[in-house]
C-alpha cells in the first residue's frame, strides 16, 4: 500500500540521522559488485568498505540482530531496550514508515519501558532506509546472529511466490549473512504463507527448532516481543503463526 508522504519528511529524517546507517546516493549498490553472476560475490574493496561501515555503526561488535521490514518500529525498539548487551538493526524501504520507527527510537528511554533499559536514548539500535535484493550488498558473510521477519507481505498469488520473503532463495541469502547456529524467526497471520514457509525452510535444510500455528496459546508467547500488527490481530482473535529455524 502506498504511504502518504509525511509532513516535513526530509527535515524529520535529518533530525533522526544518528539512528540511520549512512548509504551512498545510489542507495547502496556502489558497495556491491554490480554485474557479478554470484549474488554473494564481494570484491576486496566492497568487503573492506562494509567492515568500515559496520565498525563505525556498531563499534562494540557484539551480536547483531536484523529485522527486515520494521513497520512502526514497536518490535525492534523493544528488542533493543530489553537486550542492551546486543545490537539491533532494522531495514525498511518506505521513508514515511521508517520515519515513525526512527522518531519512536529517538524518544525512547526506560521511562517508557520500565526495567528494560537504562535512562538514556537507545545506543544499540540503527535503521537502514533501503530495500535489499542481496544481503551481500550491505552485509558481511556470517555477520548476523539472527534475522526477524514479522508479518511480511504474503504475495498470495502463486505466480508471485518468488517475491515472498520466505522464498527459498531469499532464505539462503539470509543464511549467507547469518553465522552458523544463528536463527531466522518468522511470524505471520497468513496461514497459507506459514505453510509455504515451513516447506521452504525444509527445502533449504534449516533446522526448525520452534513452531506453532497459534503462538498466543503456546509456551513461546511469554518470552517473545509483540509487533503492532500482532497486537491488532491477536485482539481480534486471529491465530498467529510462528517458526524459528537455525542456520547450519
């Protein structure tokens, strides 16, 4: 769905610049090797540029967790607040959407999240304003400890299956950037997408360690952070599908 442009968008994004991963004007493609037949190919120059970029963004080089498609940012900001010993990154390609998440993160302290963070702005959270076709455009091999896919577009028509974020080639692409033993965690309210996702995870050989078609009537719910969509669907009585798989 096309988002209406927010008022004073550029000015407000600039005010949140401390939380934004800097990208070149071409949207990040200059980091990669354009034209390579291997989507994960990285030239030495590209790899060196990425190492420099991420060291500047996350100088402590701890566990890094990525959410692809962050919506209004409820999930990723709460994850960052609950786990100050780790680093978190959210990717979102729509400016108006990511603006809401950025402004939420910018104003967040433990006064809004008691017992979850120190009384300082979040220091372990960044955002990327972009769409990512290949993880190697922006990430290093085995850089991430986990990936979150929350309520992704189901692309219900069969001819659009390759566009789903849980299509097998995409899962393998995420896995390239996730360290061995790291995870991919997926939530969806769409039952057909959930069934498709389980098949795709099996096809690529990722080990499913947690799964349920009714998250909020399972033992997993108490320890997981809810998204804004999840709260809405759960309040309406809709079952939430959940699966966590390990990357070999």
